[in-house]
């Protein structure tokens, strides 16, 4: 979407063009990363798993003691107005809420009005799900990764490290234990059993992750939500990552070592096919 008058922004309850939207220099989101966000996929002009994303937004906000400025019903109505103004066939909506504007001071201000912002992005081409490569890197993030907060420097540095290594994703680990990717959840398959890190404070419980686990159950695939090591991952038969934008993407090489046969595995293929069937 081009900058300026063609791009519509939702600021709290008001729709406006990008050049009309402003952020105060003392917004706590700008100064402290004091806020939370969500990204919701749009397929054929329709939000995917919107209720689950809004539930998680509300939970993340509550965990850092922010009360959303309006109900989920009002938020849905506003988001629908947004995509009516600028229809999106294939893309996403980004939304964030900050604690609001106050003189810069670490403790919460006595009273602020949360600031909500949302805008859409139409994809020029569909995100790639071609077999990818990854690299391990130490998980340096804080210990509340279950909160989808605006504090993303650890993720940014991980993704930049992957970019510098000319691979597609950085897989985080704490010591020997794998947590997740810099912007994805990580799954491995060993002996036809699907493993992924449990949804605790070490990872973000991805909405696509939840869909995949449900799909695996419907397909009769055994699932174990338990932590696994870097060596477990390297010795696995299949590895794939998931996210709102990448859906189900195979990883066929990690740290220069092929995974399994070095090609996308059968369980990964079946889970992607099941996910795609939901969209139809």
C-alpha cells in the first residue's frame, strides 16, 4: 500500500488517511514499547481466526495491565469498516494498543487513555512456503514470551542474524532446549510423532500453532507438547515452522545440516493440505 492519502488507518474509533494519523512523542508505546499487538491474516477478503486473535490481544493487554479501550464487538465492527474502506483480498491487518500518552517516567501513570491503531496490507504475491533453511541462535528475550508485546528487539536481532547467514529463520534455544523461531513456532516430527514446545511463558502460543494442533488431532497424528533439544531437532525426520503469514512451512536444513531426507516430509505436507482445506 502506498504512503499517504490512499492508505487508511484506524486510530481508536476513527478512520483516517495515513497522512492524517499522528503518534505523540510521549506515547508509551513509542518510548517504552509499552503495548501489545496482533497480526491477522485476510483470505479472500475475510479475516482468519479473528476471534482467537482478539482474545489473545485482550489477554496480552491484561497481562501488562492495559484495559482495551473498547469491547471486542466494537473492535470487530471497526476492523470491518477498515477493510470496507480499503478492501483486501489477500493480506493482513496489523493492530496494536499502547498504554497511551504520559510524561516519560517508568512507573505507570495514574491515568492514561490507551491508543489503538490498525491498518491493512495487501500482499503483492503470496508469502513463500518453499522449503526453507534455518540457523540456531541463543534465545535472549525476556521471560514472558507468551505476551505479544511491542518489545521485539530479541526477535529482530534473531531475524537479522538469520538474514546475515542467508537463511530463512532463526531457531531460538535456551541452553540446549529449543523454544521457537524469531517470528514462528517450531515443530519436529520423529517416528510419526509431532512435537512442539508447550504453550508456556517461553513461547508465544501462535494462533496458527493452535490450528495445526487441532488439524493434527483430526488427522490422527500423535502430538506431544514437550520441549526438545537442538540435537533432537537435528536428528528429527521433519521440521516445519508456522505463523500467521507463513502458514505451514517446511525447514529442510538447520545449521547447514539436512533434516531427514532433506525434502519436505509427509506429515508436513498433510498438515499444510489440511490447513489449506480450511481456507476453502
